[in-house]
C-alpha cells in the first residue's frame, strides 16, 4: 500500500511538473497612454466633444502587447461605430531604439491611398471591417517632411472590435527590428501628441484642427 501511495504521489508530482512546463506564457500588455473621455476637440470648442464619440474618435487609452512574433498596438475610444459610420484617421508615432516609426490609418482604396510611397499594396484587400494602417519608417529627426522623407514599409489590417471600442494593429517584430531588450518610447510631441485622431488630414491633426491626442505615460520594453 505504501508503495502504491508513493507511486501515485510521484505520478501526481510529475503530472503537475509537466503541466507547469508546457503552460503558455502570459502576454505582457502595458497601457502606455491614457486620455480623459469627452475631451475631443476641447482645445477648439468643448461643445464639439460629443461629435468625437459619434465618430469613434474620442481617445481614452493606448496599450502595447508583446507576442512571440508580433507587437499589438491597441487604441481604445469611448465608442467605435462600424466602418459605414466611422470617420477620420488615427496616427501613432513611436520610437524603436531611437528610430521614428509612424502607424497611420487609411481607407483600403487605391484611389484614396496616401503614403510617402504612393502605391497601393497588393495585400490591401479588406477582410471584414477593412481598416488598414500603413507603417512608415521616418528616420530619427522629428522635423523632417513626412511625405518626402518617410518610407512606406507595410500595410496592415487592423482588428476592429466595436463592442470593446478598440482598434488593434498587429505589427511584426521583424518589421520594426525589435528584439529582447528593445525599448519603445513616445515620439516627441507633434501635432498635439504621439497618438492622435482627427476627421481631417491624412497624417493626423494639429492644434488648429478638431481631434484628440494622447501623451505616453511610460515606455515599453520588449521581453
């Protein structure tokens, strides 16, 4: 009996050990920016704020999630209508080990496509909602002319979740050349903030146009 009990105890220990060994690691999500709800276009006219909610442009937070092969850049808003009612653009400026990158939304239509390298990618075929982001590599100087100095690197379809009012852009680690230890930080404030939304301008807004902006609160270190 003692032998059987010891054997069962050993098997139970091995099973527990094996289950721990094969358990999938949790993905690290860091909220890097927050913004008060209801302040869309408050810099121009607070009365415009409700329109930001209607358009799906009122920013509330931004987060980065690390996966084995991708980094998810997620923008959350107060509400997010479907593509038939949504209007405007989203821009996320960031630095990867000092290199400036820009994620900029656009409509998946070659006649409306806007980028530093104006050529609609063959992969720009909408699946579902159809919101795409172009990935631009812009060097290290924030004062460069974006249309003249940024290079188009990829078009990525975002995951739009209207129920959670979130937009997630999955960017490959290889594309951004990130590795373990890479630090992703906010780009210097431009056009109101490193993460912006607005109904005008293909590359975001400015202090003279309606929109919203978020400022990063912490860097993200890739693990």
